[in-house]
């Protein structure tokens, strides 16, 4: 049994801005189920949705600041969570990283540097809890300084750093380095320095014993200039320490048989009941109730990564096809505006919900026929897996985790029962619209479509499989 300190800036259901939280909510539980002694550590944001007891564990003074460590549990689980409580840095409402306009909090470097220092102190049991970590598993740039600072310790735990998205690197002006009081040995070109900036993510990439990312294809992609953001050389150099492990999904939360958000539960034997969910979705979306036309859906942050511009370019042509389009998302204001304009033009074909809405996300997965995910890059992606579980056929671009989790419907894969979606390669509106047409055609063949839905619903996307791979990795260090 290993003692694992799992360091993260978000974990569902305590707080979530994206897929990182899904992973950090699920993987620790899956590792606990494999009998590992795992604890999470994360900042005590005001917006945190803790359930049950939160107790005071200890206090410490770090960088001239008073910090409390609080202890609670992951909701509906025994996994212990340590909360780094520093009111000045974390006790304000809203998003952990940005203000309401989406601008990064101006002191993010100080906030997460403090968080990293506290995680190091806890990992080494300098808080006297009789619990010293064997493995410290860090996630994304917010935790990147942990492997770096730990590398300077003699008797230290092994470190793992997981890249959930290379696009977010935690870059700050070099002039901030002094005020962060970081050990001087870390500040050089082969350390935390990157193009004369302080790079938090480099702390993980340079100093962690092992680097993981969230799909095998993304592990290869980030070693190329297109996806590496200038760090491809470093990642290629560390190739032996780098591995891709696909994320699982929470099979309980995203289970059409038991989902309490949806109108009618269903499984592969009662797939026809998906129609009831479709009618419910159409009703909630104020679209005409029509069981015949396919409902095409998209749930996403509205950012360039997700290929939203390509979808916007395709929409006028999509509107000439017999389909309805349901979109739930929030993000880039320009995309939001263009989508609003289109939704106004086609009120009985497009339903647009701007905002974040967990319940509606489930309603959409249950009721839609086709799910769009034309990402330019996608480290792993979750929605294409949720979709398959709900018999909603995904159209995805062949990149990262999308390439690893969706099998394109071509004659061979349809024949051998492995097809679960439509996959296209080039990131262009023209190629996307061809893929949509291909899906529309497949949809007209009801028997083949039903078979593909059932094959998709039976795929094993459980966390257990992924957690076993992480455990093997911990054991190999
Ligand atoms: P990313 O982490 O890049 O945003 P993922 O597909 O890995 O993309 O994970 C996104 C997660 O956030 C999924 O659980 C998805 O359902 C959810 N999500 C994204 N936007 C919304 C929204 N507007 N409302 C509800 N859930 C959303």
C-alpha cells in the first residue's frame, strides 16, 4: 500500500472548471478502491462545496503568512481531503483562476506558489500527522512547483506530474521570481525559466520523476511543435519518463440506467426509451417535438481549442439539413454573440444555452442522437465518452484522447462491431461538414445506427482500468 498525496487545484464535486476536476474527483477514489492510502490536497476556495465535517487539523506559517490545514472528506467517499486555508488568497467567490470577465487573478503566481509550498510541507510530514507520502502526484501548472521544490530535499517522496492540458502553463514575468522567494537553484534555463518567464509547468516537466498525460496519442502529440508550445524539446528529452494514460469517467454519475437528472432511465436493452429523453430535451429546449430528426448536440467551453469557430462556420449549411442543434456552453464572448445571432435566425432548429449547467448536460447526453466534438486538440476529453455511454454517437476530430476513444464507422468497423462514432482528420469546416453528412447518412440506417449505439454503450471507460495503470506506474518508480 502506498501513501499518495494527490495535489490539485480543483476536484469535482468540491469545485470544477473543467475536465481536470473530473479526473481529480474520480482517480483518487479509484486508487482508494485499489487499497491505496490516498489524500488530496487543494486550496480552500470560498466556492468549495464541502459536505459534512470540515475540521481544523493544524496551522503553519509560510512565507510570512498564516495558513491553516483543514480536513474533510470527498463527498460520498472516505478519501481524506486537506484544504489549504489562506483567506487572503483563496477566500473569495467565483472561479479559482479568473474573475468574472475571464481575466486571471493578478496574484495567481503567489497564490499557487503558496499552495505548492504547503503541499511540500504536508508531503514531508512537517505538519506532524504521522503520514509521510511515498508518492506525490501533481496535476497541471498550479502544482508544478511541488516537484521542483521537492527535488531539493534529500529524503523525498517520488513525484509524478500529470499534464491535463499543455495549453495552460502558468507563465509569469521573471520579475516576480524574487518576490516568490523560490530557491535560486531552480532559476535557470534547464529549470523554471522559459523564454525569460517563470514557468510553473516546467517545474513538473523538468523535476518530476515521471510525467504522465491523459491519453497515449496526446503523449506523442506534445512532443511536436504543433502541440508542445515550445516545450516539445524538453518532452522529447524526457520521453523515457513520459507515458499516456487515458482518463476514465465516473461510471456512476454518468450512467443512463440510474441518472437522476434524466427523464427516463435506459440501458442497452431498453434503448428505445432514449426517445423519451429526446422528447424531454426538445421540450426543455423549446424545439419542436419530433422523434424523426436527429438532435445534434455540443457541450463545451466555447474556446478556440474546441473548434467552435468551425461549428459556427458549418451551422448555416447544417440548418439546410433535417436536424436540430442543441448547444450548452460558455466562454469566448465573440463566439457567444455569433451563436446567439444564429440561434435567433433559426429559432425552431437551434437551442442555445449560455452558461454552465450540470443537469442540462445530462439531459442533453441522454436525449441527443449525435454529439459534436471537433477539437483542434484534446488531451483526453470526457464528453465523447459520456456520449458513447448514453448511446449518443460522437463526431470527433482525430486528435489526442478523441483518437484513442472513438472508433470511426467505416465498413470494416461497422461489420466487426467496433465502430462507435465518426472520426475526421483535418481541422477545417469543410471536413467537419463532410463528417456531419456522413453521420446523417448513417443515422438513416436505423438498424446499423442502433447497433453502433449499443456497441458504444458497452465500452469500458471505467476509472478502475486507468487507476491500475497509475498504480503500476507508482510501483515502477
Ligand atoms: P475541458 O476539460 O477541456 O473543458 P473535457 O471534455 O475534458 O473538456 O471536460 C469538460 C467537462 O466539463 C465535462 O464534464 C463537460 O460535461 C463539462 N462542461 C463543459 N461545459 C459545460 C457547461 N456549459 N455546462 C455543463 N457542463 C459543462
